[in-house]
C-alpha cells in the first residue's frame, strides 16, 4: 500500500469520526487504487497512549476505503468497552489502521510468528481476534498470544490445543504518529 493511500485512509477515518460525532452522514469514501479493493480492516483509537476504541471487519465485504470509514466511526462511538468519544477529545486521538490479509487456517502453532501474524480463533459460534501488534505491546510469547486470543473468544485459554480452529493473518499497520 502506497503512502498516499495510507494518508487518504487516515484523513477519511478522521473525517468519518467527526461526521459521526456531529451526527452527520459519513463522508464518501476514497475509492481509487487499493482503496477500492474489498479488504478486511481495523481502526484503533488511542488517547493519551491508551486504547480508546477498536473496531474492524475481517471479511472483505466492502471496499477498503468504505470499511475504514465505518470502522473509524464505530470505534469512536460503538465499541462496547468505552462510552462514545466526546467531540472535544477528537483532536487528541491518534488513529491507527490495520489492513488485513485474508485469514488462513494454521495447523501447526509453532509456525506462528509473534509480531508478524495476527490471530483469530473460533469454535462453534465463539470467535476472537487479536491484531499482530497486540502481543508486542503486551510482551507476550506465542503461547500467551494463543491463550489470550482464546480467552477473548470466550473459550478456555487452552482451546487452541484441542477443538478450536486457529487462523493467522498479516496486516499493514500505519498511524498518524509516524
């Protein structure tokens, strides 16, 4: 993904949040180049260095530009872990976008590379996902990463050893800070 496309996505994400907070329709998404291709994406908001919201789509059901706008607006207002972002805090929020590769089933957990791979774990109706940057931020090793992803799915921490399906993916990650 080219840097001009990354900048366009970051601008669009910020504009989408401003629109949602102002109770206006989301702006039209950029739809040129890679931004027109259906792709999974997550938008993470950080305020004072702390997580303030993170919402995304794994399935590439819409063009990347459109997905990022919806994810950004939802991360600011619909992440169930946080109250809606106050309009006054928008200027202080740092946006991070993760553009996901397709998920691939992995049968050998030893092949998971912490920092390179994100994980999704599923069993029955339960699903959990962690982006590749999460285990780095928390200092987790591979086994802890797997266990924490299972826990996020509402599964036993060792469900990855028996019964749960483990998926890996990679992500292009970029933010406003750098």
